[in-house]
C-alpha cells in the first residue's frame, strides 16, 4: 500500500510538471519600433528572463491562456497609445507563436487650448507629440492632485480630446476654474481603544480652519502608520460642506502586537553575522513600544533594549517623544583596539515634516583593551578614563524625494556633543559632526555627493577611541574595511590611532542597465588627522565601480574600490540600503 501511494505521488508530480511546461510556448515579435519591448511584453503577458537567470536561454515565452484574441489585445493597446491603424498578424503552431506588427501612423497633438485661472505645476502634451489615452488620463489626475495640493477642493475641470482620424491629429481642450479655497473642518477619530487621542492628533499636524492641503493628509498617513500601532487607517476627506472639509479618521488597532525576527547574513563591514529582534507594539497602550535586539558578528557584539513613549511632554505646543536605550556592545575600532561598552541613552525627539530635532544625554562605561601588542597604543589607552557622561543636540533636515532610494533632493544633519567634566579624571570634550547630501537625476543618470566632517576638541584628559574618528567601510572609504583607517599619514598609509578631525567626500553616479539592475562608478576621499580642527592632512583617494539591485528595502549594493595610488589595496563592500 505504501509503495502505491509513493508511486501515485511521483506520477502526479510528473503530470503537474508536464502540464505546467505545456502552458508556455515560445513567442517572437517583429515590427514594433516606437513602442518599446518592455511595455509591449508587459501588456500582453510575455515572460522575459530576469537578469540573474543567466542559465536560461534567451527565448521569450507566453502562456497559452493569453493567446486567444491576442491580435485584438495588441490593436487595443496600440490604439490607447495613439496608433489607430495598427496591423497585427499572428501565426501559431504547436510549439511557437509569431506576431508581426505594422504600427503605421500615430495620432499627433495638433492644437492645445488651456484656459485656467490658476498657475499649475503640471506637464501637458506638447504640439506634434504622440497622443496617448493613458497619458491624457494621467494629466487629468495630476491636475486634480495639484488643485487639492493648493487647497482647492471645489474646482471645475473640463478636458476634451477631439480626434481627427482622417488627418491623424487631435485637438486638446482644458478648461479649469479654481473656485474658492477650502479649509479643513472638524477632525473626528474612531476605533481607538487604549491609545489616547492626543497621541493621534500629535501625528496629524492639521488644524481646523487652516487651508486644505492633500500633502498634509499624506504626511498624516505616514506618521500615523509610523506609530506601528494600527493595522489599517482611513482618512475620509470626501465631504465638502460649503468649502469646509471635515476629516473623519477610522482606525483599526493591531491585534497581534508581539513579533520577532531572526536573521543570518554577510556584511562587508562586519563579515558573517546573525541577529535576533523581539518587539511589542503598543506596549501597555498609548502606542508605546518595547524591543530587544541582539547582533553577533566577528568584530561586534551588541545587545540592546529600547523603550519608546510618544509625547512625554510639550514645549510651546511642540510634542517631544521619549526613547530610552540600554545596551552592551563589544566593537573593534582598529587592528589593535577593541572596546567593551555598557551604555544608556535618553533621547527626546521632535519632528515636523522634513525637520527632526533630538536632544538628550548618554552614559557610557568603556573598557578598552589591546588585541595585539603595541606600545604606542597601550600608553594612550592607559591615560583614558572609562566612564563618560555627555549631553547632545542633533538636527536633521531631509528634503529627499525618498528615504529608501532617493533620486532628487538634499539632506542636512548636525550633531553637537559635550563630555561633562564631572571629576578631575573625567574625559571632557566637545564633538561636532555635520553631513550634507545632494542628489540630482538627469534623464536616467542619478548623481550624488555626500560630504561628512567631524571635529573633537579635547578639553580635559584624553577622549576614548569610541568617540574619535576612523575611516573605512561602505559608508566611508570603500577600498578599506570597517574602521581600518586611523590617522592618515600619506596617500597609501595610516597609523592605528584614532583621529580628532575627519573629512569624507563621496561622489557617485548610478545608471540603469536592465530592469531593476543598475551600474555605478564612485570615488571616496578620506582624511583623518590627530590635530584639532585640521582639514589639511593627507588624504586617501579611492575609485571604484559597483552594481545595485532594487529591492523593497532599498537597493542591494555591491561595490569594489581600490586606492588610486596603490591598486593592491582594495575592498569589496556589500550592503542593503542607499548611502545617499
């Protein structure tokens, strides 16, 4: 009986494989010149192999269920793209399908008549441009978005396309009256069980009586979901009462609030690594969060507990959230020194659209020790106090169009930290760090520049290495490993000592190759000095190339860089997430 069951399972599996293989046949397409292959293939269901499927042949395939009336499907698609006389012939045999397309003439835009009483940041058709139904609909949608963005919810829009098939032309007419500007009305919330409504209102940042703006509603969605307490949110703004728009917000709180994640991987900075994270959303209500995280790698061990509480206090109607982190880490800072650090950090944060402000203080007990014998480093370590207390201020202004994979915009950040001289042996210092990023896309080419600078002024006693500067790694100089560069002595050499001044410049250009795969070239320039407020020291310059593959978590990046003065010094960096 057991043998029969196994035989039946194998036979069924082979039958399914045979059936699946029979559903796809090879397809060829000829004649499409203006409509590109990617767009056409996606429309009619043709399957291209992915860039990483190098083991497959180059044949295009299509499922047999898509073949019926495929000529009509192609003609309708071409009509929506402005081709009303497209000819399609289809030849099919048992194993293949051949499609021949004759696109013929397309409809051109002849006249455009725009009548409006408001300035619009919308790109319309241009004269002699190919007409497309989808583009015509997209322009109408963009006009609506622009009106709602400017606060006009009672506008009147009339758009028409008059097609002349005999002359292959179209006349476009847009008539727009803005009407009166709209105001936000009363805001009501439903569905909250153990979350105070004040916490919700602190994320909305919309006030009754101010001008209506669709961007504020989008921003509210992002901030409300950022609390990680809701499974769904609906902001209803479809009621217009004499140009007053009330907001009805409906929440569904998460039922499952406890989660965990285990990960294994490889990081070029850290080597093989493993991680464990457990967190509880809406911990004890009011959108609080509790989490524990452990990370293990060759040169770093980190265990951290974090507690987050929204709206701990207000300052002039500005809400400050509270975060407390308690942890223990062991981290390598160069080829000689490792630091064991027990730390606690209290952070109070305020955010408003693109601006984020944080303040707080940290406590660190640091135990530095040598992995290799080095007299110079050993003498430096003996003079460093192990316990520091430091208040700090941090500000971030982010105007990038995306945090995961930006194409345009800029990012500015600054940090000021002060080591308190609580006794005669305490390390007292000031630390200033600043960063600027600028991203610009021209056509398909994305150009990015990242500049980082840091200075430490040692006021009393020596400052621990964990607070000083090194270079190297995927966020710094990509020809070197994580924190491998100490004070730079020349274009090809460095010491193993940390610096009190540092500058890092990165330039990068990314260009798409195929699909979600892009190529990149870059240059990194690093300077680390043991002199205070010094930017005149020797530099290490790296050039290199890499590939990027776009994922939902941002691009997967692989970079190979080498020192331009010593090509034997090179590094390969892996990471997920954009560095600009």
